[in-house]
C-alpha cells in the first residue's frame, strides 16, 4: 500500500483524531498513488497514524478513513460505516410526520466527502472528494442494499469538487430518474422538492428543527421571510398561525416552487405576498418606507465558504442584520443564520451584536439554533458545525 510521512511536529491534529491532512504537513510520499486510493500515514519517527483517501489536487491531501492499522478499506468497511450512519437516522422518520432525512453526513459519520440524503423513495448522493468518488459504484450498491431504496440520483455538482480535480457529475446512479417535483413530508407539512436542480440536494434538511421552532413562535405575527427559496420557513410560519408572510427571493423559480408548496398545504394564499428581488435592496427600501414586521427570517446563502473570505462576509452579515433589526417592531423576533464555514458561532454572535448596537436597539438572544441532529457534529471535527443561528428579541 502507498504511504506518506509527515513532517516533524505535524502529527498532533491526527493524534487528536482530526480527519484532514494538509499538503503542507507531508514530507515524503512512497509509491504511486491513484486519486482516491487508500494510503497509510506515518509520523517522522515511523509510527503509524491513519489510513485515508489521497487527493493530488486538494490542499486537504488526505481524508482519514480509519486510525486502526488492522482495518481494511474495502466493501465490508463501507458497509459497516453506512449501516452505522443510516440506522442512527431511523428515529427521525415517522409514518406520518417526516420521510426526508440526511443518512450520511461526511466526516461526522466517518465517511469524509460523502453526503447521502433520503427523500422518500429516492436517495440523493454527493461525492465531494476523491475518496468516495473512487468507491462510488460500491457505495451506490451498498446504499440500495442497506436502505431498500432502489433509486439513487447523483448531485456531485458542487464547487468543492474542482478543488479535488474532479469534474461535476449529475445523473441517475441506480433506478429511475426523479420526477420534476418530488413530494416529501416534514413534521406533518408537505413540500415539493426539486431533486435534479434544487439547492444542495433539493431541500434544506438541516433547518428542520429550526422550522419547527419558528412555527411555535409565529402565531399572530406579520412575518418577513428573506431568501425564502422553496418556502420552508414561510410554510412553517403559516402553519403556526402567522397573520401574513412576505417572502423574498432573487429567483423566480424558487418563488414559484414556494408558491406551489403553499397550495400543496391548502393554506390561504391571500396570507402570502411573493417578492422577487435582491434582499439587501428590498430591506433598504422597506427601511426607507418605514415598513415594520413582528418576525424576520434571514437565511442567506454562504457569504464565506472559507476563512479567507470571512472579513468580507462579516460586512455583508452585519449589513443585512442591521437592516432587519431596524425593521422589527418592539418585541419583534429575528431568526438569523449563517451557513458559512468561514464564520464561527462566536464571530457570528459578535456581528449580530454589532448590528443591534449600530441600529440603536436593545436586544436579547433568546435561543441558539443549529443544524438538525441528522447533520451531527463529530467532536473531533468541529468544522462540521457549519450552521449557526440566533433568535434575537428586539426590545
């Protein structure tokens, strides 16, 4: 088996079981290595540290499969890992309440670079790095075997694959092509999902619990849902008894899907106003017109995928939160999120605090929000805690 040796004093993170090895930590490579092939990793004194998947292009040169030298990386290895991950999710699926769930969450399930989401009778997979891409056919066969779901659609069309030297790949892996719109159920509500072209794998499954929380706090409120996409928070607010929702997104297709979801749940469509536009511009216009709301949701896309972009992203987060806080009536609630890996929870809280200060408002954090538990965070991989959220009450 090919192997590599780390530079002196560069093995500490591996000894703490962090699953990434960066190119700058490697001093020696022994043998010819194919993309995604398993390599053994040793420290500079010859001590075995781990086995992982090798990438020639990414700065994350190795993603660790195991720290056990006796463990063989083969079909049985992946069968056990997939079984452990998927079986732990079964408690989130109920006969009537929910049939969409994340089955595999990459590094946090000890399967770096692999994402698997289940939407009723379809699985959607993303092979984000060379390791799972190398084992793609075996992984697909095992998913059918372990879940009993015959249809698998691949959505490996994310930017991170270019860092691995991998082309985007989309299409049917097993079974049949998903319909233009697939129907799922979450917490008793129904949604259309666009598996083939929608954001991420089609739906923001990581916001499930946060949508349920908003539902509990929406009764009697006038709600502004920014970056509404397919209407997850809008539907939850309506289900919770919101008097009205103004839903904003820059995509006409997203708004059309959200509108279809309102109809699907038989809500009064007169309670919703749809607005296509840039959220930053819309919020400024509302500020200038003196519009006010009781509850505002800010769920923007990634402003900072990496730490190097954090400073610029922080300005954007502060701007949008400042505008939203100014639009809240006294006692109003702000549900604000960041899914940017380059923004820590501590930094995000500081940004929102600065926004409240600049808005001249007294505010309290009454709740901390995070990704749903089917998107777990391994203790040895804090980077897995990508979704940060706050419920802020403006006095």
